């Protein structure tokens, strides 16, 4: 590993082929210093980042490539969305999206080993593939990045160039108070979670409410693609299994969370093809997957990725975890959402999706009004449960009418 400054990095980038594919740490740990050099140096390139935040270069000559769209990519005319389950994204680097350079955001080395810190995700696969191809690996080494373990570890000799910085990490601000609907959904979700279950859930008001309602549980385990401060809350409440690792692939939360995970060997960071492998998920004790959606139709099909036919996010890991959880002994998969979308002012329980399906065949759908049991029930019973237990009362008559037209009643 050779330490260089940004002009030195610019010179190294000139060795790349025309219009190279540059894979970067995504989500909330973009190595901004490195991305800025790339954008100043290369006239044309493809920037591959999962859930790219606002501020990514978006100009002629730049292709914003991803399998999970973030705020900095959404609605861009230069977006190249590549649909894929998250567990299969690492395979894309080997088959159809070979990288020419990988830009990592790392914690300083300990005993000659760097750490990817808050985000492992698809980066190990990209790192391995670019080394096979003779490309460039650059690490932004930030002394404010927490040091994590598992698949986060990269020996310094597997990095070509290092640029040093000391920059604060993006952190979640103070959470807004949870609304009554979210609290009720959280309570209903928690009622379905058995003692000693293994949890997967994302970030947002509904998952936060569910975690808050689980503080009275005991022996809970974590196997998820990401977690935030809610897991720290569970730990402090004594709700977690102290003897079992907290398994995740990336993190986002408060500075307090980052301080807690720094050097914490209880936290095991896994590469995506392991964390999201349905077969490994299925081996977890009473695997309980809790996800949300934009809308669910009367066939229990969930749309969690598109609005008005435009890609809003992506398939992500929802399908990976639903399949894995349903194969786990005692496992279950829930979709939890509000019955009414406050901004669009529409029901989230609809007769039939207009958008492509993200997932289907969950164990149950939960709203603030109740719970509809899905898997193992006839399509007529599924539809009836969604209408009577989950839908907002003001649209139930309309949904029953549509159910008759669809042969569900």
C-alpha cells in the first residue's frame, strides 16, 4: 500500500481504461475525497454505488450505476439501474459489471489490517474482482471510521494506494417522535415475535417502533443486512442474547452507535452474499424478517421499489430475507406499513399493483388496524384479511367491490 496525496491519485487514475467502472463504498460512507478526484480527472466513467446519497457527480460523461437507488441517483437521466436481489449483486461484478477501480472508505490499520468499518456489503466481492483484473484499489483511511471485524478486514498489502483524512462520518440526527400509527404497528409486530427470535429489519419509523416495542423480550438475536440505534437500545435493555454475535452487512446511525461498534467483537460484519444468503438466513433460530412496502395488493403482492413506474429504490434484500425466514424453523416474514400514505393521501392496500412486484408470500401483513395472515391461507382468505384487518376503514367497501371483480370474494 502506497500513501499518496490527491494529485498522486489523479496520476494513478490515468492508467485506467476509457470509461472505467469505478465501484465505491455506498450508503452513508461515500469516500468523498476520492470521488471528487475521480470526477476532476476522468471525462467519462461509470460510478457504481449502492444507495448513493445526494451529492454524487451527475453530469454528462458520468453514468450512475446501481442495483439499489439512493437520493443521489433517483430521477437522474444518467441513472443505469441494474435490477438484482442484493445477495446476487456480488455475482454481477464477475459476470456483467466488471470493475476497473474500487474506492474504499476504511478505518486505520491495526496490525497491518484495514477495516471497512460501517459498510462491508458488496465491497469484498468488488475488491476481489478488481484485483483479479489488475485494476486499482484505493483506500480513503479515515481515523474517525469505526474498526469492525468479520468480512470487514482487508490486509494493507491488498490495497494499492491510500489517501489519509480525518473527516466526520454521516450520522443520523435525533429521531422524530414516533407517531401513534407507527407505535401501534410496532406493538402489533412485537406481539408476533417470540422470545429468542432472530431479527432482520431495516431503518425507518416502523422498524424503530417495532424495536422499541421489543425491549421487554429476552434472548433476541440479530441477523440482518443493516442495523441502526434500535439494536443498541435492545442491548441496553437486556433483550439480546449476549452469547451470540450481532450479524450485519452495513450500519447507519448516531455517533453513539459508531462509538459502540468501534472495536466491538460482538458485531460481525458479513459480505452481502453471506448476510443475504437465504440458505444461511434459514439456519437462524426463529428467523423473523420485518420489512416495509409502499403498497400491498389483495393478492399480497408488495411493491417496495417503484413510484409511478419510476425506480425509487430497488429489490434490495427483502426477497432474500423473506425466503430465508420462511425456511427457518419457527421463522416468519412480515410486511409492516401504515394503511394510508400521508403524503400521497392514498390507501397503501390496493386492489392490484400497477407497479412491478418486489416480494410476495409473506407470513403476515401488519398495519395500525390489524394483522392479515398470508402464507398458508387461500387467496380469498388473504384478501379478506387484508381488507378487514389491514386496510383503512374508508376504503374497505371499495376494496370488497374490487375483490369481487378479481375473483377474490
